[in-house]
C-alpha cells in the first residue's frame, strides 16, 4: 500500500470511528431520556462517577460560578463517563424502559485496541501462540494500562472502574460471579480477576486460600492489588503462589 492509500485508509478509519461514536452517543441519549431524576442520581452513585459539579469554571479567567444542576447536567455526565452497555445494564436491572435502538456497527477506541495487541511479544517465525495465552496477555496488558482517576477508599470503586475499563475490550466480562465458598470479582472467560485494596496480612493469607479454591474454575487468576501496605506483602504472596503451584499472577498498582 502506497503513502496516499495509507492516508486515505487512515482518514476512512477516523471517519468510521466518528460515526460510531455519534451513533453510540445517540443511543445513550435515547435510553437516558427515559430516566427519571432519581435514576440519574442512582446510576452516578452505583458506578462511583460522582454527581455533576454545582460550579461552572470560566476557561479564560478561571472564575467559578455556582449553577443549578439540572437533569441535562446529569445526562451529560453519565454519557461522558459510562459506556452504552453500562447504561443498558443499569436500566435493565432497575426496570427502566429501554427504547429499541440499533447496536453500533463499528468498534470504539480502535487505537487503544491496537496498542494492546502490539504489547504481546513477537513469536518466532512459524510458531502459533496458544489463544488462551494470547488472551491472558491482553487482559494483563489492559489492567496495566488502567489508571484510576483518583485514589479510592472503597475496594468496590476500584472494581467498578476497572470493570468499566476492561468491558471496552472484553464484552463477555462478568462481575461478582459466585462459586462454591467464594466469589470472584471479575470473570473474563477462563480467567478470573481478584481485586484487593490496601490488604493487611490476614487478607493476604486468606487470598492464598481463595486462589487455591479457584483452581477448579479458572485457567489463571490475576490478583490486582491497589495501595499495598508494603512490598513485603507482595513478595510473600508471590512466594506462596509459587510454592503452592497456583496459576496466578500479581499486579500491584
């Protein structure tokens, strides 16, 4: 492909992406128009995105003016912060009528997907990577790319925001899946994700038992630790995983 063809293709990709974004924004709006004010407040709280600011800032002077937050402010915030699937899931869960809408035909955030695919190391010529290993690498890469917009106090806030991030790339994702004697925070096909925020030593010890119980259900479990108390806890956990031969990895953020 020549340079001119490459430019044309890039332009087409951008145009397709813009159309897809417009289509999704339209679909979000259709659903949110059915929400009552209490539903809009509830969805903001449920996903931990916060309510719209009661202040408006002049971008030139920096002056802040108090405003009356209305329904439109809530709709705009939800549209900006949540995916179409998250809005649909909330509406279905809370019995808000969903109008008939057409699903977007073009995947969003093409650039991020390309970057994630490029993180996997190249294989020797002629060697085909195991699909499960390839998917695991993509999940780990997506988790490493995730960066919360602030430090949360509640573990559930990390779960919700990480779930929202991963849902972009893995539509089959599930949250809080129950198994005998345990419940995994996030499930993506054959892989589980367990999230811990500022865990103490007792929580780390229990986590080892959890990972052992997950062996029957997952090919691999990814432990994501936020705000670790110290490096010794991470080192200990990794050592236990190795000693017990658990199919698990640890990501500290």
